[in-house]
C-alpha cells in the first residue's frame, strides 16, 4: 500500500489526496493508485506541492501521453505542452482585463470539457497553482456521470446511439475572434453523447460549450437537448466550487466532468496557473459502449 489518503470533497465526486510528493518520480504502484482514484473520484486535489514545469510534465507523462497545446500548435505551429491560465506571463508581465488574451480566456467561464472538439479529446487535465487572486478565480466542477445516473431509463435509451458535433470555433467565437490558422487546425469533430469508463463500466453523457448539434437532428431541437442535459448536470447542489491555494495540484477527468472558471479582476490581482493535459487513447467513436 502507498501512503495516499483520500478525503471526500463533495457528495458526488472529488477527493483531497494527502501523503504524496508529486515533484519526484512516482513508482508504478503509486501511479496505479492515482489512476484508480481518478476512476473513483474524477477529481483529485493535491495540496502543498512544490512543482515546476519539469516535475509537472513528468507527472503528466506518468499518467499518459501529454497533449499538445492546441493554441500554440494551430496558430504558431509550435509543439508546447503547457497552457497559461491567468494573467501572469513568462518574465512576470501582467495582462489586464482589456487585453485580448484575457478576453479570449473568458471562454473558459462556460461549462466545458477540455478539448472535446478534438478527434481524440483530453482524458485528464492537471493544473498547478503558483499565484492566485485574493477574490475570485475559483473553478467549478460538475459530474455528468452522476447526472447520467439520475436520468430515466427511457432518456438513457434515447441518448445511447446519439452523436454530437463539437466545434471550438462555435464556442470560442462567442467571446472573441478565433485566429484563422488556429480555426483551420480544429475542424468540428463527432463525439459519442454517451461514454463508458473502460475501467469501471460506468456511463456518463458528454456535453459542454463546444457541443454544437446532434447528428441527424434539427439544429434547434438538438441544442435544446444539449442545453437541458447541461443544466441538469450543473444545478447548484451538484456543483463543487474549488477555491485555489498556492501549491495545489488539481487533476480532473474530462471524460465525465464539466468545469468552468469564475471571473476575477485582472487589473487588481495576479493569477498564475500552469496546465498540462493527458490525451485520450482514441476517438470516442471507437470506445466500447
């Protein structure tokens, strides 16, 4: 047995993980314990970690294949595994509320699953907190696995065969223009509406701000369904609001969790978060039902 201890965060999902140092090489047993805990809790919060980019990327690789930052890759043709979440940039410069990057990042304030618009969407996201605002900047999470369990059998049968178009340009154009090269690199993708965790057999539905339409349905009817499913999953009592602390590492499962950022005053506060992602193993269309 490893020294990991888990304390439940929310009645539906999530745990605080204690008794581990993520900045060192982890043995195979510890990595498996983390993977098993992710299947169980979907969200793990590791407090009091001393991380840097090297240790974060090493941790990411231990959990799977790191996913390229789609923005740098599509816009600039550069392979980079890190995303800056916040207003502090390399060298310490700070972006204010009116900067175009901060406005573009406000798209993260919609409920979404990371990279659901990619043919092979993200499995896990890992976020390290280095500077956090005194007010605002929380992240909210909701489980579409638990939401699926609450559906009637009739509704589950309706959803089971459906495919959904996920489109990055559709969602992000609501807050700011999308770079032409970036848009061209991310054509809309088809995803299963109902996904199955291969380790546990538990099902969830897969929605969020990138979900544009249901294949074969009239657009407005499909959007009504997707919006209804989103609202059912994100009712107040089902949401966990995470208040960030410096030194925290948070890992979440994008296959079955939705998340969104809450706003903060970028003119008043500094926020520095570094995110990496573990890529999925295949298209959702190839996943077992």
